[in-house]
């Protein structure tokens, strides 16, 4: 199988892996098949939470950051085109969706979950696209059989290529991930389980499989650990070049001083988890607490629909807020 065919196959069926795994696999194909050329750019396997917005978070100036955090960037732009009355009405409908337990209040946890959902909307859009090609019988579930038929099909009948690229190995890896995402163990994935399968880095119960797959990718000698040379080799392909970029030397120091916590010369599963899944600052939780604090008139630690709609300009934009900001910019000028 040629490199071009492999890449086309990966691009067509990238649903098999998270966005990180897909990009890394594609990079591996490109660099691994180019002999004699060292890898110049650093490969990053660390999974960080994305920022909620690129806007400056300064409520004294405007609420643009809050709007994009609460709605997502694209939806925030949609609200900016609405009248204040339309914004309030649509915000009120959103509140009913955010209040998951239907008790009439939005808690910090519910607000946090909503913000995370808004920020990851592209993931759900991706799953919707993939769903149509895998729920072959239209029963609202994707079975393991349906997935394998749609993804691999007749290719399993072909002999594996000589360069070690094996669809059967890939399918075995997919099956392990599918079963971990399939919480009720019936080999049928509902939409949420299928989302966890396609994007495991977004789900706490899938983090173990993210770590395991990363270790399998890097652990070339198959001893169940990642040693220094495997760690560097995953990032940098020296290929006879005696000199190393400065960042490679820094990564060697990082491995020795910080990654290898027990100083045995290699990373085990827990050390690998600490490396690729660091405990980052939770932007969504911080923003949820901020929105609740700013809108909670009776200071009971939760929000009613009325409290949220009353502070609608904090949560969503409108033509009025855009006009007000335009006036402010005009005055400054």
C-alpha cells in the first residue's frame, strides 16, 4: 500500500481516532516514510483544554469573553444580530436546556457542563457526520459490526502490506476502544458512547485508553514502558544528523528531571498519564463560577431563569450591546 493510499484512508476514516491521534498518525506516516531527513518540528502529545475565547476577559470593558465562553464563538456571533428582546427569548430557551435536572435552578456544575458543551460543539458536529455513515440500519445505534463494515469492509480480506501497516491490528485497537466506550457492554453504541469512542480525550472514563494507545505508539521495544530514547524518538528523527536542535536537548532534560518521577530511566503508565494529561486550570469551571456569582441576586449559589435573563447582556450579545460598544469606541476616538 502506497503512502498516498494510506493518507487518503486515514483522512477518510479519521473517526477511528481522536483529533490528536489522527494528526500524530498522519505525521508519523509522512516523516517515517521520508528517509534521511530529520524531524524539524516538535511533536506534541500533551492534551490541553482549549481556551474558552481569545478575547480579553475584562467585564469593565465588554462581555465578549463571556459571550463566547457561554455560547461558543459561532453562536455568539448569531446572537449579536438579534434585538434585545430576541436575545432574551432565546436565552430563556437555552436556560431550560442547561437546567438538566429540571428543578428550576442552574447550578455551577450545570453551567460548567453547558460551557464545555458549547466549546466542544465542533466535536458533536463531527460525530453527527460520522453517525450517518455508520448507523447502517438506522436504528439509532452503531453496533461494532456496523462500524467494522463501514470502516474496514473488504480490506480485511486483503493481505497486509509488507511495510507493517496492518488493518487487522488497527481494528483490534478500535475494538478495545469501542468496548471501553460501550458502557452497557452490549456492543451497540448510542450517540454519547460513539462520541466517547471517536473523541476519548474528552471523557474521564476513556483517559486510560488514551494513555495506553500513546504508550503503544511510542514503546518500540514492547516492554510496557517509555524510555528516554523512545521518548525522544517519537518527537525527533535524527537520521544520521549528529547535531540536535536545542529543544531536543531541553526535552531530554525534561524527561530526566520531571517526566521520570521515580528515576528508573523510563516512564510507566502513571508517569505517562501525568505527561500527556496534565491537571490544567479548569477554564470552564472558573467561568461558570463567575457567571453565577455575577447574576445571583439572592446569593443562594444558583440561578433562576429570571436571574439569567435579567443579566442577559452578560451571557449573550444583541444589536443593542453591539451598538453600545460602537458608541463607546466612537467616544474614545
